């Protein structure tokens, strides 16, 4: 048994080396502390995939938040940045507006039947970007596209290496079967986030096709994944970091490249 300060957790599942730790919280009514008991059980990867994961997915779709998983990377999937770094502005707020307008035009031109087109943003900044693209398309075509949000936490291939985070709620309030899906994210790096997103999407239906729109392609792919719609191709070094700022999340728009000194 361990005791720790309550930090808005309910039940935490954590998979490491074939072992699943489940933390049960007992409320200390009237106090600021929670008593947390830990039980560890060994499960095979197949049991985790086919038994525990579907249970979490079911509660996620019902809107429950009583599970938390891990993620140590910043929202854009970037590498950690040192305190001493040089900032270079890549896109200003006006540059971003023009870039998103161009991307929206490309989606319209190459997206096929717009009545079968849906946008799915990947948490965190892919979600507001998807809504921004939808707004630009609405201005261009007078058509409001369905927009959903998808969390890829449980589909990551590094759950045993990352620190605790609470998954966001996947929200797809429409049927994606036989629809044309455009996944939206802010930065593509190794491609592993997109690989996880593809697996997540398939759990919710069978689209006729899936395409990818990203604001920044910074290179360094580790998987054979390439975006269909790109705002800007930005060559980077691996120790550099790309930071995307959005009004809804950061209270300003822009893209910056951080170079460690």
C-alpha cells in the first residue's frame, strides 16, 4: 500500500513488461488525502489487448474519465527542449491563416464528394486545427463538415516508457463507415502518432479512405507514412523542437522552431 496526494486520478492502469498495475482510490471524506492501494497482476500482451483495452474503450465511448495512461511527450510529439534555446519564428498568425486557407482549398479540390467528407483532429492541437480547417472550408464552399476528436493514447507503441497522463475523450458523434476521413494533426515527426491514430480510427468504423493533413512536416520519419496535405515542410535537426501555438489552446497563433544552444 502507498499513500500519495490526490491529483484528480480515479483508476490508473499501467502496463510495463507484461504487468498491469491497477490503483484503487479510497476517499478520505473530509480530508485532502486519498488512500491508494496498488495491486499488480501479470497479464500476457494478448490478454491486455483483448480484455483490458476493450473495457477501457467502452468506458471512453460512454464518456467516463476514470482511467489514466501515460505520455511524457509535449502535445506536438516533440522532443524535450533545454532551458537554453534559440527561438526562430516559422509562421506568424497571418502566415498560419493563409496556410490553413490553402490547405482547405486543397482538401476541397482533392477530397472527393464533400458530402462524404469528415475531419478527425488528433489531440491535442490537431483538434482545434480540424475545426479551423472546417471553418475555412465552410467559407469556401458554404458547407459545414462534421468534425470529431480522437485520442491515441492506448494505441501508442511506447506505453511502457512514458509517464502518466489522462487520456482525452474520443468524440466521433457520427458514423465514419464508408466516409472519407481526413486526419488532422499539427506536426508530423516519426509517424508513430499517425500509426496509432489509424488503428484508433479503424476501431470506430471502416472509412472508404483516410487521408492526412498536417500543419508542419519536420521530417525524421521512422515509419512509411506521408501526409496528403501539408502546410509547410520544415527541415529540422532531431534535437530541435517545433512548437505550434493556437488561439484556442495558447491564446495566440504561430509556429516557432526552438534550437538548443
